[in-house]
C-alpha cells in the first residue's frame, strides 16, 4: 500500500477493489477504515490493527482484498486471520522490541519446560513474553521454534515430568518415545502423553524393563525366630538387695 | 552405575537401596526404577580379580604423571573386620591401636595434584613393605613419569632389607627417588641423638594455629649403615628434631632418602604425604570407604580358612578413589573457594539438590530448584550442555542441565 493515497476512490483502485462490487455495508466499513488510516497513519501497526478488524468484522470482504487494502501479502493475511486480538497485541509488542537480542541457552530449557507444561494453551508469543520477563532476552519466533524442537518441547503433550518419589502408578504409561533416526524419511511419530495433572499417573516403561524380583530365599520355618533383644529393665526381675547371710 | 554413584551421592551401605525411591537416582544409575540391594550386592560379590585388575589398569589416571615430575605417596588403608565366623588374617590397625581382623587397600597417591593413581587390595597380614617395590614399579611402567619421587611411611622400611630393596630399585631406575620415614628403633635413635649439635641447622616454623608461638625444628644430615652392610653403602639420612618446649621430650623424625636435595627440601616434600592421609579420612567419612565389601569369601567351606577374593574389595575401593578424583576435577572448575573442597562439602552444596526432571521425546531436562550457590555452577552447566551428552540407557536422549532463573532466592523472611 502506497502512502500517497489521497482519496477513498484512489485507495480502492490501488487495491483493485471495484467500488461497484461492494455492498452498502461494506462500503460503509471501508469508508470508516479509510478514515482510520487517514487519522492514525499508514504505519505497520495501524495497518495491522485495521487488517485484524477487517478480517474479523464479518463484513464479507475477501482475505485477498483486505490484504491488498492494508498492504500485506495474501499469505500474511491468511496467517493473521487465525490470531486472537491478544496475539496481535503481543506481535506488535514483539515488533516494537526491535531486533532480536540475546540467545536461548540450553540451561533455559528447564524453566521453559515448566512453562510449557503448566501452560499448555500458551502461544509462541506467550512463551516469548515469558523468556523476555525471565531472562531479559528477546528472541525471534524462529529461534524459539528451533529451540523447542531441539529439546522436544514443541508438543506439550510429549513432555512428561518425572514424578516425585512416593507417587502411585495405577495406570502405567510409557515415556514419550524417542524419534527415529535423522536419516529416516517421513514424519516423526511422537507418542504424546496426556498433559499431567497434579496427581498424574507415572509414566512407566514396559514390565520387561524392570529387574526381576529378588531371588533371595525367605527364612525357612526351621530358622530360629529373630531375637527381640534383651528384656526391658522394668520388666526384668529385681535383684535382691539383702546381703546373703554367709555366716549363718 | 549404582556402585559408581553411591559414593557421589552418599549412599552409606548397599542395603540402604531398600529405602531408595528417588526417581532421579534411578535415571542416574541406568534404569527407571531404583536397583535392588540384591542385584547390586550380587554383582559386587561375583567380581573376578583379573577383571577388576584390568579395569583398574585401564582407568588409572596415568595422564596426570606421564612425562612429568611426580611426587607420589604409597600407603595403606586398613579396613577393620568384625566377623567372628571367619578367621580373617589379622593386622595392626593404627587408629584403634590394636591388632585385629582386617583387610587392606594400598593406594598410590599424587600428593601435589591430590589424585589417586593406583590401588591394590590385600588381606590384613600384608604390609606396606611387601608392596612398596611392586607398587613403585607399577607407577613407573604405567605412568612413565619423567621423574618419580616416591614417599613411604615407616611401614615400608621395617627391616633393613626392605630399605635396601627400595634403594636397589633406585639404583636400577635413573628417574626414581625414594624417601621413607625410618623406623625409630632404639639403637638407631641412640646413634642419631649422639650426632654433634653442630650438625643441626635450626629453622623456625609457624605454630599449629594462628597466634601460636613459632615452632623450632633442627635438621641434620648423616648416613646410616644398614645391617650387614658397610660404610660405603650407608644410606643418606635426614634427621629432623622437633623441639618441644616444656618438660616433654623432643620429637625425632628420621628420613631415609636417595635424593640429593637439601634437607629442608626433602622434609618439605615428605610432609606433603599428609595429603594422602587426609584423602583416607575423606574416603572414610565422606565416601564410606570402610563399607567396602569384604574380601573374604562367605561361601568358603571352612570358615577357619576362608578364601580371599580381591575383586570386590579392590573394585569398590578403586571406584571410591575414582569418585574422589572426579570430584577433585569438578572442584577445580568451580570458583576458587571450592578448590580442594571435601567430598561432603560438594555433595551438600551442589549434588544433593531437589529439582524436577522433564522427559521429552528428545531430551531429559534436569531442572534444579534455586539454591544460593547456583551461580557458581553456571559455567560448568553451560560446558556440560555444550558437550551435548546423551543417555544411552534412556533411548539416547540428550541430557540438559538447567538452573532456576532466580539466582538469589530470598532468605528466610524477618522484620
């Protein structure tokens, strides 16, 4: 979208949207949108918010037309169509933060795993916000995607927290299976475990993994019973304190 | 793996595995459930001596001394045994000051680097003089140092023949020097005390504690003729007289040496042998060295003459030594205040920490709960993560160590 648009008709003509094909309601919406652009300017953030509005206002405009009107590519507009308003704001914040700085270190994997596990509905932007808040580094979405994929955190269902000792396992589930070799073609099949709840079942391996039960024979019935030690002093018979009459 | 990590985490006895339910320990030791005491104990009992010897030979850290000058102490550690069923050979236990049933572990120890070099398990009747020459030969052939200065306690020279055997080894090995404390037999001590006072050179040393009066020692150099030998073959002897103020007698520390260095230098080198004794104390109290499996065979048909199995005793003794070496290597990579830290200090500070373990299809993420000294671990953890270690027993998952983002959790609240 060029910035030297002077009139509403020029704007529609530049976007190849014939005015005759628009319904009165659509024309009214686009008039309002044009006024918004005139007032707020045609910077990225204004166009991004306008496209988000036009995509979700149920005016019946086609995505490609909205993309041309707002100056985005069609594929970007298709991507924007699936975002919530919160994610649009987060994306704007992410863009405002400027160029990515800092690095995702491997030792960040633990807190990120905890975040992914406790926020299964979190978007990438939520994770980026968490990273920004926690370590003060701003990383790109691509870097985050690669990091999560490298450590198997890209699917929250595939992450299992090894439970604390003492927790029972009524329904054993295997740990998330390892991926096939890198050279193997085809999609990676991940046996995704359910997101563990607070009292989730332990993911246990198959029974043949465990060591056989101890074969130490139990004590036979002919063995002497185990000693219980000396009797307590208070239960023992008292010693006579009277001197023996040796002379008598 | 359980036997390797037991001294690291502080597992005192093998039967303590019965109460072990920590899933992290299970993952650490190669399984997903904690091993049983029967499994581990059975493996230990059936270790073959030649397999253990091969393991000790191949895992000895000879790279520490290869092509370098080495100051190595050889000494024994006595493990008392309390059995009344089996007639185990007896030996003298110095810490208990009694002659009792025991078994022994003989170690070679690099006193400058504080690392164990080799081990030999024996019955209790074996003495240092029996193994002084073989152990020295083993270090010379295995380590190939540029120069080896071997230090021995008085047990290596109880008889003059033992001293002569060591000196004969020195004569045939050009890059070997031997220093051993001489036994204070009365007739020898009488001769050393009769040395003219002009031979002694006095030195002042700091007292045993801060603010204590300085300690005076006097060093003299003489030669001692061994039994059935002549003056030409007399041994160079450094006589150290420690002046004790007050009514107590002075202390005499005679040293036989083949070194040509100045007496003060020989004494300084020999005093470093105390690091070896300190390592034994750490082994006993922090790594539970005395809980090593017994060497006598409990399945022997005649309890009065039990067979001796070197394998279990030597294997666990060597694993404890390797754990000691590994923790020394770890401490060197930590801030300076942790250098030469004791095993229990490192365990208390860094090893036995609570945390979470996350298992993903690609990695095993160990996430430690925040603790005060965690910043000291950051470079080490980054280095380990950069090595991209994988766990073969966990479907080759990548091991990732992770720290809490909060570096300094608030201490206990107070007004």
